[in-house]
C-alpha cells in the first residue's frame, strides 16, 4: 500500500468517526494491515511522529528507543501522565517510569533494547 492510499483510507475512517458513525470493518482491517505489514507506511508514520514531537532519530542509540519514546511523548500530549510508558526522557536522562501516579522514574545508564551506554 502506498502512503497516498493510506492517507485517503485514514481520512475516510476519521470522517466517519467524527460524524459519530461506526467505521466499516473492512476499512479498519486495511488500515491495521497497513500499519503492521507495510514498511513504507511504518517509516512514514514514524517520521511524521518524530517531526510532530521534535525528536531527532539520529540522537538516540536505536530505533526501539525512538519508538518507545514516541509512544511515551505522544500520549503525554493527551494526558499529563502516560501510564503505559516503559521509558521516559527527562533533561537528557533516561529512566523507567514508576507507575504510582507521579512522575518518578528509575534512572538507567544503558539502553534496555540495544545495550549501548546512554
């Protein structure tokens, strides 16, 4: 699937949901498949998220780190605390969040995915 077709599909689904209607199951399946199986869509989506969240992919040790930081930061736009995050970045420090309702975290010195020193 090409990015252009994916964007059209995304727009169809969003407009249906905004109108308060239930989205077509076939469209939802195509949308989910695009996310899961098409690297062009995954790369485009990750690049878009990096730009929106002002992340420089080259300043991190691995793509897994970038992926999880995108997940953490994108949910913080909606909520004050992301209860699903598994890594956080604060003032150039990285840590594993303590999910106790606060913003505490355990500082880590090595990447949990690739093992490089942070």
